[in-house]
C-alpha cells in the first residue's frame, strides 16, 4: 500500500510510502565473558525504526529521499562510554566520516537514544544508455551470498536477517549501457578524516565492467557466463577484482577473486558458491554452499583481542564494517524452506575452517497479513573457549568475548 501526495497541477504525483519496524534482540553471556561483566547474564536491545520514502520523477530526472526516525533502548549504548571497548555491534548509524552529516541525535542517555537522519537523498538522470546519480545512495557489488569481499560499501553481516536497506553513502555514480547489453559503472565515494576534512586517502574511486562471455570460451565451459571486472582505489589502496556467474546443470555457480595492494604487500580474498533449488514432496527448497577466503584474516586460528587490535589492516576493515570475520577460511551453508507460501524457514550454518568453531542460525520469515511481516531467529555459537565463535580471549585476565546465543525478533508494518 502506498500514499499519494497531492500534486501540483500539471506535475506527476510523487510517491510516498515506508515502514515502521520494531526490533528486539537479546543475548546471553557466560561468566567468563567480558560482556557478562558489562551487561550481566543477558543484554537486551529495543529499536523502533520508521522510514518514510519519497520519490519523484519528471521526464529523465528523478529525486529519492528516505527519512528515518529511530528510537532505541540498548545495552550497546553503555559500552560506547568504554574507551576501546570491543562492542558486539554499532548501536545506530553515524555520519561522522561521511561526506555530509545527515544524522542528528536528538537525545542520548546512558542506554537510550533518539535520532533522525536522511538515509537516501539523491537526484538522478537516466536515458536509454546512461544513468547518472549524485547524493546519498547505495551500491551493491559482488557474487557472495553470505560472505562478499567485493561488496565493500556497507555490506551486510553474513547472518543479517533484515537486508531490505543498506546504509547509504554519499557518492557520484554513473552507468553506461552498450548496445550488446554489456555495461560499465563508475563510482566516487567521498569521506572525511578524523580532522573533519574530505581527503582522497579516505575516499573510494572504482570502475566496474559487466558483460557476458561468448562462444569463443566454449572450450572451457564458460560460454554465456556473466563476467565482472573491477579496478579502483579504496582508502588509498589499489583493488582489482574479477567475478563470474554461470548456470551449471540447473544450479548456479558464482565466484569472485579480489586483490588489494596494501602497505604490507598484496592480499588475495575469494568467494565461491553453488546454489540449487528443488522440491521435496510438496515443499520448495533452495540451498547454497559457499567457501570464503579472507586474505586479511589471522592465519593460525589463534585469536586474541590484543592481536586483532594490533593488526592494522584487519582492524581497519572490522571498524569500517567491511569484514565480519577474524580467520582465513570459512564454509557457509544456507537453505530456504517454504513451509507455506507465506512462511519460510532460513537455517544458516557458518564454520571457521581454521579453528572448527561455528555459528548456527535458525531463522523464520512470515507474512502475517497484508503489510505485516515477522522475522525471527535463534543464533547459537558453537566452539571452545578461545575460538572465534566460542569467544576469543579478551587479553584481560581470563575473560573472553563470548556469547552463549541470542534471539532476534522483528515486526514490520508497511504503508
């Protein structure tokens, strides 16, 4: 359902719609966890998120504005007062390093906050072959389904449940479509440094080519495959990437290989996955198996917080929200099981192949009624003390960064 604003005579109607979401998250901590010291046996977080989406088109030009209001009561806010605290996650979106600060915190206390922000604010031009867009917007690249090294602009956590909206960035974007269906995209993302100055070493400039391979590569079985080639500079480091997508006997294979030229030398990261759908009885099922190599991860399976903090390349990417793992090699298994046309089960299993710890997520997505949607999941970390998912050592006495599990529930209403 959408609302229509009253239009000026002779002008097309703007489109206004949005949602209201209530989210509840709770986690339980063992006594040896440093989070037990901060939160007690459990922590809880409540978020009320309202998004109002406005879009308007006139000829080849369009305008998009997404306005958010958030109110939260969160134990995460308490750890913001602890210098260098290894928080489990960011309490709310912030624009401290973005080109334009479009977030205003109206009120913030020890464990509560109210804020409003513009998460989308851009103007675009489009023709048959050309698309140009400037302002706060989003961009998603890469072929990873759980782990996605090529999606370095605000990627989702591998077990994120609400993936409806990425956090927007301030960017200039262009796309040119060739007559044969291939296209080339270019993006420039401006950011500010700690001194509030916009600098090239904090920004990103990337070009990506997308096309299809023809019969000249049929001898290697890649005819008809989609090809991505990417080159650019991201936080003053050169990045090169290549990706393929190919149908194989009813399944779909995807893969990406990315090279980053860091101060310490070249780093390779890669992801490859295989997806297949089938029917079991009268139940529709789709499944994915994915391998991920994190070239920036620690290479020996021995994880301690002080060591993570000393690894500048890894810590920088964790802090920017580009990485969510500490190790090198991972296996991800995921499925979508259609119990009814309106109710899906979404189990996910992530394994750190270096220390054999794992994370099991049992998820559910349910359309309760028209415009009402419920998401719920139980997260169960598996592994010994000191492992990544079992809880790495904090470096303070005998404490860890462990969680015994958590529950996520989100109810959304769309208008």
